[in-house]
């Protein structure tokens, strides 16, 4: 994906000003930066949820089409059970009931919620709700996944479980993914590249991590210090 000369203003503030960056396809790019620097706005512009003022977003052939969007809250339908919350999004693209059911069962199994498929959102913990959202995101035949801090409200244990499930699903079905996070450890360990925002005209930093190559403590520490400086600079 190539973001080219992107321009966008909000309430008189220039968020992006002829901003350009290239995002590697079929990889996870983690997005960091201070509050108000445009992290969530970038995702919304990519998903066409808001209209840009200028510039363009160029998708690779295997990125064109449907988008899966994971928000800070799971956004489940309270009147529908776990199964239906996943199944509903598949109806337009998979008209066959049997195939749709098989696909839902597969992803609910993968996130450990098959036995809970008849429960309603009010009966689920926060971590379970996000697992439903992740199952829905992967079950949906999207080409692109956008994640706007979906683990923000979870406790440490639930966060690690949900992140692990997401990463396991992604490894079996890689899609270009942008993952907004305030957690530098997540940014470093879950991304194959890191995009630091803050300057409206260009990325504060873009780091290619060589596709999940393991980092020793020294390299990790240097990366963390570099990212802290990036964030504090703006």
C-alpha cells in the first residue's frame, strides 16, 4: 500500500500535509505516536470512513476490496449471540448456509469460543468479546485488516491471550495489517515494520524489522529508546 501526498485537516488543524509512506503488503505494520497525531485518522482514511482533502491511497492487487476493522471496543450486536455476530457479516459474500456455518465454526474454534457460540455479549468477558471480534475479522473475506487499539481495555493476561490468538490466525492467513498501539512492546514484537507518526508532512520514523526476526535484549532496548525519542519529539 502506498499513501501518496495525503492531505487532511480537522477543526482547522493540519493532520496530514502531503504525507507519503509505503506500507509493505502482507505484513503487520504497527503504528505509534502521541495523542492527536493522526493514528486513528490514518486508518479511517484508508478505510474511506472519512474523506481525505487531497492525495491518494494506492492498494496492491491483493489489498483491494473488503476491509476488516477492529476498533477499541468489540462492537458486537447485543441482541445476537456469538455465532450470529460472526455469521452476519458473511451473508453477502457466502450465500450458502452450510459453507457459512463451517467458516464460522472454524474461526470460533480457532479463538476458543466454539462452546460459547450460543452466549450473548452480556455473558462474555472483555477478552472473550474481542476474541469474537477477531474471529469475525478473519472470517470476513477481507484483503486488509485495520486495528485501532483493540486490546486497550483488556487486562495484561487477556491482552496477551488475544494478541497471541490474532497473531496465530494472521500467520496462517497473512493480510496487510495496520495495528495502532500505544504499547511499545507490542509495536516492536508484533510488527514486521513500525510507523511513527507526529509530523504532518512525513513519518517521524519508519523501521523495517525484517519480518519478525527475533531481537536480543540489546537490540530491543535500542529500538525502544529510538521509538521513545520519536514519540517525545512531537
